[in-house]
């Protein structure tokens, strides 16, 4: 087995393990969130927001 293939398998394994542990198997579900807003100022109209996931003490957000 080549080094690249072995590394790829390890990465897919770790990602799969992270997804499995985050899917709520242990009883605590993932809680998604969405935040959106529009602002008006002298320089124009601005739109923005964020999406996120909450699970226990872990919060992950992506702003746009």
C-alpha cells in the first residue's frame, strides 16, 4: 500500500468517526442554527448571516 493511499484511508476514517460521533448516537442531537440580517447605511445595503451547529459544549459557525 502506498503512503498516499494509507494517509487518505486514515483521513477518511477520522472524518467518518467524527461524523458518527456528531450525529447524536449518544443521545444528544445536533442543533443547527441560522442567523441572517440586512443592514442599511450611508454606504449602501449590506446582507450577512451565519450558519452553525451546536452539540454539547462544541459550537461551530460559518459567517457569510
